[in-house]
C-alpha cells in the first residue's frame, strides 16, 4: 500500500523569530523513508501549510518555541482523521503534553527504527511512544533529501549539512545537552563530501553542528578535505576552547570559512562557572575575535542574559564589550528554563519558577518573557536590562557600522548584513520601532 507522508516544521506564534534555515532533520527523515512512502515537506517559516492536501500521515518536529503552533496543526489534521506523530527535543522532554495532540510521540533519535515506525502506521499497530534502545550511528546513511526544498523561497542558503551530532559539554541551561547526553556521533568524510557536491555551488555551505570544532583532529581532516572544493562555508555552532590551535584556524580559512558562530554567552566568569560553562575563559574572548578578524572571517557571538552570577551591571558591561570587540553579528537571548534541563530542575528545587507563567507556558511563549526569579536582580530588572541591551545592540547606527566594517575588511558582508537586519527586525517586533 502506498503512503503519503507530510513532514512539517511549524512556525512560532511568537512572530519575532523566523528560522532562516531549512529543517534539516526532515530532510534526513525523508531520505530514510522506503520507496512506498511519498514524502513532502512544508516549512511554515517560509510557506503556508496546505491543510486541504490529501495525506495519510503527518509528522511534526517540535521545539519549545513552536510547541503551541505544533499542537494546533496536529489538532486540525486529527479532526480530518489523519494520524499525527511528533518528534524533536520538546517531544522528548514533554511526551505527555504532545500525546494530548498526537497519536504517537518519538522520544529519541529515530534512524534505526524509522522504517518500523512507518510500517506500524501502515498496519495501524503503531505505539504511543517510540524510544531507541541506544543512540544510532549516523554514518552509512542515505544523503538527506535536499531536492524536497530546492524550490522553496526565503532561505539565506539551502545548503545545510550536519557532520556530527552532539556536544561534549553539558551546559546547565542547554536543551541540546539533555538530548545528546554528552555523546557525539560523526559521519564519514567521504559521505560529507558527496553531500556537499550535490549542493548549490553559488550559495555558502551551512554547517549546523552544535559544535563543529569539538574535535581538533576531526575538524582538521574535514577542512583539508574541503580545500579542493573551493566552497565558501559558515559554521552555525562552535566553542571557543579550540581556536588557540593555529593550524586549525588557518585550515578553516584555507578551506573556505567565511563566518564562525561562538557561544560566548556571558562576560561574567562566575555565571559561566555556575552554568557549567567554565571552559569559556572571558579573558580570551577578545583574542578569539581578533584571530578570526585578522583572517577576514566574520564572527557571530551568542549571549544569554539572566544567568546566576550576573547582576544588573552585567547588561551595561556586555553592551560595552560587544561594541568594543567589534563582533560582526550577535544573537541575544533571554535565559529560558527549557523543560528537562538541569537548570529548570534546579529552579524548581529553589522555588524560582514563576508559576503563573509556567502554567500557560506553551501558548504564551515570547522571546523576551522572564520565566524565573533571577538570583542577583529582580524580575523587572532582568526584563528592563534585556530590553536595554537588545535595543542598544540592534540600533540602526550599530548595525550599519557592523556592515560597513564587514565591507571594508571583506568579512562576508552579505551574511553580516542579513544577520544584522534579522536582529533588528526581531527586536522591533518585540518592542516596536525605536
């Protein structure tokens, strides 16, 4: 029997965020599907969902930001008599919430059981929950179905690729750490090169690994293999504890590196220690940025506000650091107690979760909402400090200066412009024009 499967990446009701990248996990699932399954992908961040299309089964990938929208989409399909399953980090940490809206929930990585799950739905003998006995290997798998998104508009680049899954670090607040459990799985280099050779050569490759350079040796092998391809690439996740290896940095540049994302998170050393990210050394931040700027590689820095150890003074100090360091792009986040994380569990023990928000969490999510009582400031101070910081760092003048410097030094100005405009749009949607 032939089956029509639709895989959906929902948008968030918090309209401030638009995912600029395709849902790679759905491309992977499509590639693993047997030939009796016809797969379509709909990414609501760039297109409307066609609820009128006839399908046999719907799969929805769920994260915290889009959980309520995922539930609403699932409800529509189930009213039509279509079976729905959910997966993703949110489904893993909140399976019972998902089962109120789905027929089945996948609470782990799925490679080794994907065809069995589809057969179960085909015969009607599906389980309410699926969980792998162990983490699957990710080598020797089919190449993800990039062809299913080639005609979709709205992405900066469709050339996504993941060469590894996981991160050796277990940061207290990180939902990915909960998922990967400190383990890392890698792909064979020949598979990676074959996938890259299928991607659009006019657009940059986007490595979406949580930590691209977690292993210096593996990263160097990758960079050497990339050099003959002469392709421009961007890292969407890296830790700063490997960049003192000059050979690694120069190989990255020679292989086409145009931009690196680093999780600086905070300039407060005490906050880093309490959040289990003490391997970040604040005194080396400026040197890290300078190393890449000397090679004309753009730097995107991520920062989190509200960590234990931070005070109201942290906002002003962080803003000044970012301005002085001339980081090309920034990702600024309110600390969020994601379900299942050690940080959330600690807040529960310390009675610091804000209950009136917690009870309506999924359908009231907002990127600037304080969900807990900070340790060294009031809720209002955290809220006001975050607003001050994101407005100050996304002003027209600051964004224009970053783009101007990127043009001057040829640090991938198109990408720097794109990210700074998205930052400003994001903040404007949260707080209005300023």
